[in-house]
C-alpha cells in the first residue's frame, strides 16, 4: 500500500460533474520507501477522490493526451 501526496494536478470535467485528473506527487510506501510519480484518478463532483485499487478508467486516448498537454503547458517537468 501507499499514500500519495498531490503536488500538481490538471483535470477535465466529464459528464455528471466528475473530473478525470492527472496528478504528480510523492508516493509514500508502507515499508518506509518513497518516490515521485504520476497517476490518473477520478474526482467526484463533491471534490473527493474516487477510491480505487490503483486503477482509473480513462474514457479515451484523446482525454489522456489532453491532460498530458495541459501538464506540459503548465510547465510540469515530465520525464
């Protein structure tokens, strides 16, 4: 298991008010290890994150590419 501390986020509003988010942050693992990385996750209309076991259904490649483009435009250091 891991906790994730969000440092940066971009999102797309989708039907029903939920948002598909692309996030950069720090993973803190139960064994004491940590590392930085990226993830896709859904955010409910009330602002809460959707609890999922490490998976987010991405509706289309176009949505994924739009989120990546948004991150590039905001100057994220994607590598």
